[in-house]
């Protein structure tokens, strides 16, 4: 089986990156994997290793990139004759895949990594998302097979008219999670009695302003507790300013992007994710692997990986009082905390092995192949 994949992840073009290694793994499952990355790449030759070939675009202008991507896709199909085109999302890559596969003996497989359809927050975030919501649903209906990362995502698109029989759920295998090394740590991490952490992007959908407000409320009666915001992003300065305004610079600390969170998880009381929406959160898996309970909003892997009262606390989206109570309970109730710690291994054990993930990836592509 030969697969043409369409992606917007520019890091795939860099040999040695995590994304490139993931493509190598996927290439090992098929006869050949051709990847079309919808990003600028000035090298005249594709990135090649074994049966993996990765192509980028020459143009830097978006309007021209679309035309170039379409023509390059046509050329790649003529040259390599793939059986399936697999698209990173149901939006622009999905639409390009639909155009390229239409009328040909080539199946259309769409990947769905984010929970875009069950939550109103994403589509109301901006007008572009509102348009993509309807485009995405249409592309999912046209797809021959769909690979999703969670049951929540599967259910959300079935509720909107997508046939369940063409959906394959593949959660992140444990083998993809970083386990070695201790990573960096902050010198004042030990200064706090209970240490709560957030790790990820500093972006609007992560709702970190709510976490700061909730922790500020918690800290009124728990002055020895600390919150670490680990990561980077467009909202970093705004969030730092908010922390300074409420005068909690001693309790809420910012730490840069970390490839390895082991040292933070070793000493953390809990991971906190206050997002408006999520996909299958890798950091939740990593947290539970390190036996650290998770406090998160009812999005993404909540209810499937993170189970309320078993290995974490699930709270309503955008509810400051519930989030504050959850943080305070884990800070105060040692017996409940130990119960959640003990519940972490069972959730991780239920994740697919690398062999199981391999089988499901192949199944999702084969399901799309035109007979």
C-alpha cells in the first residue's frame, strides 16, 4: 500500500525532529509514504530516508501556495500512484485531499486530532473557525475512512451525521511518550508545600487566565502552594502582566518550554488543564505515567483517560469556582490524593501498545482503499 499524506507541520521537514521520526514510523507500515507539507521549503530535493519522501512548497505567499500545492499533489499522484491520500485535518488539508482524490481510484483518509465539533468554543473563537467547522463536516462526510484520537471526538462527529463504521480510534501509544532523563528544574520548585503545574502552549484556547484567577482564590488560604506555568506562546506577556497585577508573583512562576517534564512531575501534586477544548492531550498521558493526578475541564480525553475521582478531577469548562475547589481539595485531602495516584496506572495500561497502534493505523488506511 502506498500513501500520500498532506500536512501543515513544517517540523516534518527537519530530519531528527519528533515529527520526522513519527513519519518514519508510519512509513515502516506501508510500501511507501509520500508527504506533502504545505509550508515553504527551499531545498530542490525532497527529504528522503528509506521509503519516506517529504516535499515542501517553494512559494511563501499563501494564495500562490494553494495553487502550487494542488499542482504538486497532481504530479506526486502521477509519479507515485498512491492508494490513499491521508490528510492531517478535515479543513484545508482535507479539502485539498478531497480535490486530488475525486474521480480517482484513490481513497480519502482524514485524521482528526482535535475536539473541534463537540464544543461551541472553538467555532466561536473566530470567523475562520466558523467557516472551517462546516467545511470540516462536509469533508468528513466525503472521507472513506477517518482516524480519531478519542471516543469523545468519534461520538461528536457521529452525532453530526458521519457514519461510525468508517471511523477508527487510535489513541497515542505509550511508546511515543518521553520517559527518560530528568530534564531541567527551577531552583525554587522546592519552596512550595504543594506544587501544581500546567505544561503546554500559552494560547487563548488553553484558558490560562481562568487558572490564574482560580489559583489566586486558592492561594488566599494556601499561601505555601505554588503554580508553575511551563511553556511559551503568544499570550505569555499578557499572562505575566495578569500575575503581576494580582500580586502573586511569589506563588505563580513561569518556566520556559521543556522537552522533558520528568523533574517537574516527580515533585508535582497535580497537573492542571483549564482548556476550552483539547484533543488527546499528550501531557495528560505523561502526567499519569508519572503517577501525577490531573485536574482538567470536561474536554478532550476527560472521561476516557482522565476519570473523575479515579485518577483526576474533571470540572465544567470555564468555571472558576469548580476549578478552585478541585485545586484546594487536592491540596488538603491527602487520602483522596493517594487514591488518585493509585488510579493512574490502570488508565495508562489501557492505552494501545505500539503493535496495537500499528495495526489500527494500517486498518484506517486499508478501510479507505478503493476496491
